[in-house]
C-alpha cells in the first residue's frame, strides 16, 4: 500500500489539479494507494474535497494580506502551529510521498515532509512560479511544470514538463458542432463568441457585455454564449430584460463545456492556469483578459507566454470594457487568423498531464 499526501488549496486552481492527480492515482493503483488531502481550515477545499469522496485534514495556516492588516501579525504563529500539525499528520498517516500544488497551505506540508525525509513533488501551474513553490524547490525531488523556460525559477535538473492536470476529458474532437449550436438555439450563419468568466463570474467581462450590447440595436453581428457567474447572475438577467437582444445565451454556469467549446469560434476569457490548459487541448482561438487581482500578476504572464508564440491575443483588464469585444468581433471576420491561432495553441497542448505527474510520483516514493 502506497500512501500519498496531496496539498494545495484556497482556490479551484490549486484544488482541482490535486483532485485530478488523485483520480489518476486511483485509476492506476486502485486499492493499492491511499490518499490524504491537506488543506487550510475554513477554505473551500474543506468542503469540496470531502464531497468528492476524499479525506482531508485542515491546517490553521493563513496567508499574508497584501495590504497592511493586523491579521498579518498572527501569520507566523499560525505557520508554526501548521508545521507542527503537518509533521503529526505525515507521521500518523505514514506518507510515502507528499505532493504540493501551490498556495500557502502546501508550504508547511512540504517543508515538514522534506525535513522528515519524505520525498516531495511540486506541481507549478503557472508560467511565473509562485513564492511557495520557489521556496520549496530546493528540497523537492521533482518539479512538474506546464510551461517552457521554468529553469528561471527552479533547478533545471528537477524540472519535468507535464502540463496541468485537468478533471474531465478535453480534446479538439469534443462534441459535434451542429449538436452544440442546437443546444444553444444558434444557427450556423453567424460566428459564435464564448465569453466565460468562471464560476463566480468576472466583473470586467460582464461590464464589457453591458457596454456593448445596447449599441447593437438588439441584433448583434455575432452569437454569444455569455457565462456571467453565480455572483452576477441576477444583475445580468435584469440587464438583459432591459436590453433584449437576439443571438445571446446567458447563464450563471455552463454545464456542458464540451458544447460551449464546440460551438465557439473564439473565446474571451481570463487566463488562469487551468483555463489556459483547457484551451490548448480544445485548440480554441482565444482573446485573454488577464485578471490583475492575482499574486505576482501571473495571469498576465500566462497569457503573454502564449501571445509571444502567436497562440493567443490579449487585451489588458483596464482596456477590456471598451475594447475587448470590438477586437473579438474583428478577429471573427478573419478566418485565416483564427485558424493560425487555433493551430498554434494546439501545439502547446499536453494531454494526460495527471498521468504524467503520477509517473513522476512513482519515481520518488
């Protein structure tokens, strides 16, 4: 029986890659592997992970606030308590390996594991390495990355290009386009734009749609799949009632992303690591609007890693409300450009990333 600790949390971008690796471990090893997640108390992983059938231990860890905040004074004490609890957890569980997926919660787990002689593996999702992973890299046995050029941050001899592990299956084949268009009530005589802002939604992309739609006289030149996010759902429904328009599908969530990708000729999206990996696998032309509200501006760096290879376009968040959708509509008039973007982003796809990471875990446990 092999015993594996997986640690990461705070956001879906850290949790779901860890879950994807857990699923890959179970597919390959079945009952011969036991998995324990370690997360941060009161964070989303403490609810999401058990709901998926995995055991999780919470640490009292907290991250530093970027602004001056008295809560920062408690961080060193919480870190010490978290390291102590991580050591007990590793010992009591009998871990053969600990795998960190970024975020501050993985710091005490991997730090403790490294000092206890337990092999560690790091998975870095972004093109610009996070602070936690940079600190832990020296003691790690393997560092699994999704972008070229990561020797800027990590020891070159430890780096393995695996891609980002994703839950579900994404590929350029996907669903049939005709079926996907019918699902949204669309026709094949107008191009389709997918505007996707994540599960909670993205204020900038919603404001972009609010600024653009009233100028279209109820008859926009493209069909739009507009995912508003749960947080903005009521507001955007009220907006559409006041500004009715043809060719628009609006919803808080997209249950069938395979249909959304199959229907779309172009995507407008944030550039979180998992989203970028999905778009590479489905080979969709994309106009990124990176979030400016993330650590070390890593979404801009993710987007630029593709822009520099001719695999994506980008509009900065500050310019998106007035400029992004017009740029997208112009792109949709240039099929040759869309085909070039599709071909280039497809060349960056790394399929079966979770299985690749499992292979690296097996080499060190």
